[in-house]
C-alpha cells in the first residue's frame, strides 16, 4: 500500500487496540495482538468486526455502536 495508507492503517490499529483494552481489559489481549499483526485491510476489518461483537456482548449495544462508528463506518453508506 501507499505510505499514507499504511500509516493510516497503523494508526487505526493502535487506536482500535487502545479502545478494546479500555472496554474489555485483559480479555481483549488476544484480539489486540491479532489486530496489531493484521497484514491486509480485509483481515483488519474482520478483526475489527470481531471486536465489535465482543464489545456488544460484554458492554452493550451503545458502546458497540460507538466502536463501529469509529472503526467500521467507512464502508456503510
């Protein structure tokens, strides 16, 4: 990918990991590691969707919607 796209992807990864750890604590550790290692946009998106489901199940729909708006909203319109 272009340098700007790669930098954006790394920033998204860092921010998503931070939110997941804040919301789920140690239970997010395995998913956070896989997000940090994601090699493609498709892989990252699938992991972010998994994170969304975990947040929804453990923290509720409102918190999950905020996560989705921040990290998954780019393709919904």
